[in-house]
DNA sequence: CAGAGGGGAGAACGATCGGTCTTTCTCTGG
DNA sequence: CCAGAGAAAGACCGATCGTTCTCCCCTCTG
């Protein structure tokens, strides 16, 4: 079951990679410990040596995804500002939607499986969302928007909607709709910021 | 466990009501048959006399939710047309987001738990989404929008995003953002339809 | 009054769940 | 060289999963 590339990785990393793949593709509750350890080429004992429980692995999975995205976005933000940065972030989102094996936002999917907002899984989701909102807000401020909070809120809303749409229907369509809606939003925000 | 109001209902209806409540509040995989039958005040045998499997109950739950919403929306559509109907639909959506016990869209939540698009559960979700899109598109045509498909797609996107936002964060905020974004979208569409 | 059938109560099925345990092997650092 | 840690292999735990079963009661209907 274990892929050749993962053979020589530390068991913990193998587990995390396998978890990322399986959890995202099949859902959190559906994937059991049995399947995780067998596909990761790891024993149950090893599993529980690195993670106190399955729940901790789920949280670790979400945190690692979060960090990946953070790195990607901060790279975008590093060499662009304001309006351009916002458009580029939206663009990256649109590309994600169209990537093969896309199955929606890992965080939204996780939240759907964990109703309790106080649950560690949900806290990880909230952290991610708060971070993303802040990034967008900062860029909106850079762009001189009159109401950066609103810009960021709508962009988050568009993101969530597009990711769901891409997972349920036609990804290309979702991407195009997201892009156009974002451009219209930014155009409106630009107008109101100039009129001040 | 069974509420007084549900005591005299037929076992099948009691099951469906209990399923609606539990599935929505706690998720599809989390709620087991044990809990369903005990809270519905029904025996396991009775359960399987009315539903071939748990999966069929899940589908029945989604279908019944779909029908409820259909009735509500068609009531709105019955005495308003075009732009006004669109705004009223968005309004109802916003109210739903703020209702107590709101936990996001039942269909989006269900889709998150069932990755396979061919699965009966996912088919029910797709059916609902297709219907909703069509309703919006028809109203956009009535409103004389230049690109009714785009209007409907963005409204669906806004809906999905707002429902997720309301489930994860502040419902009031999500409602306000949805409303404002929808108004801006419709204003833009009105402009482009007039300019034709 | 007889018989059919829906429903209640609950045992039981095999499978799987998350989690713990023992045993053996291998690698590494002192 | 040897101690000790980490990992592999796999048995094992109680609990729960979805599903099927038997048994009995109750209420219809003929």
C-alpha cells in the first residue's frame, strides 16, 4: 500500500501524508485507524506512539494543510500588494478548485463533520478562517478600500461558495464565476474608495 | 425521548422527524440507528420495516427537507416576480442563517460526508442545487438580466458561502454580508441589462 | 370470532470502531 | 559491546456499527 516515495520517511510523516490523502478524499469519520495504518505501512502501536488519538491526527492534518496554504499565500503577498494581491489570491483559489481530485475545502468539510464549535477540529477550522480573513482585510486596507472589513467578508464568502460549487458541480464554471464576482466586487469597492 | 407532539404520529413519520433533527444537528455518520430508534420511540424492527437501510432514511431526510424549502420558495415566487423575488429569496436565506440551531446547509453538510458524486445522497444534493439554480435563473430572466445564468450562478455561490459563514462564524454578520453582496450584484446586473 | 399484520421489546449477528497489549527485531549511542 | 529506544507484527479489548431475528401483543378486518 505504501508508495515508494514514502517508504523511507519517518513513520510520523508517512501517517500524516496518508491521513491527508485519505481524510480529504473520503472524509474524517469514514476513514478508520485500520485503513490509516495499513496504507501508511505502519503499525497501530506506532500510530499511538506519535498521536494520542485519531482526533489528534485529524487536527494535525488540518494544521499541516493550513500551513501549506499559509506558505502559498504569503508567497503571493510577498511580491504584490493591495488590489493586485487580492486578485492573485482569488486566482490561486480558482486554480485549486480546478485541481484534480478536488473535493472542496478541507476545513469546511471538516466543520460539517464536527458540529460542536468548541471541538479541537472546529477550533482549527476557525483559526484558519480567521487567518484568511485577516490576510484579505490587510490587502483591502492596502488597496485603500473604504470598508476593508466588508471587502474581506465578501471575499471569504465568495471563496467558501466557490469551493463548494467546485466540489459539487463544474469546477471550471465555479472558477469563472468566482473570478468575475470578485472582479465586480473589487470594482465596486474601488469606486467607493475613490469617491471618498 | 419521544416528544409529546410526536407520540401519536405514525412510526414512519416519527422516524423521519427524529432523523431530520438528529442528522442535521449531529451529522449523518455520527448518528447511529440505535439513537434514531430510541429517540423516535420506535423499534429496530419497525425501522427496517419502513426503510430498507439507514441510507434510505438519509435520502428520505434530504428529500423531505428539499420539499419543505421548495414549498417555501414557491410561495415567495407565487406573489413576486423578477428582481423583487430574487431579493426576497435572498432575504429568506438570510433569515434561515440566523435561525436558532442553524448548522449550515443540510445538503452541503451531507455532500461533505459523501464524496462519491454517484451516491444516492449526493444525487439528492445535486437535484436540490439544480432546482435552486433554475428558480434563480427564471427570476433573473424575468428581471431582464443580460446574463441570467451568471446572476443565478453568483447567487448560488453567495448562498453557499453565506450558509457556510453563518454556520462557522457570526450569523448576523453573514446575513448582512449576503444581503449587501446580493444587492451589489443585482445593481450591477440591472446596469448591464439597461445598457443593452 | 378468527386471522393477518403492524408494532413493541430485545437478543443476537458479524463487522468494524478506536485503543491497548505483548513480543520480536533492528538500529543507534555510550 | 551492550543498553535502550523505536518500530514491525499482530493478538486483543470493549463498544458500537448496521442489520436480522424471534416472540408477543395489539388492533384492525373479514
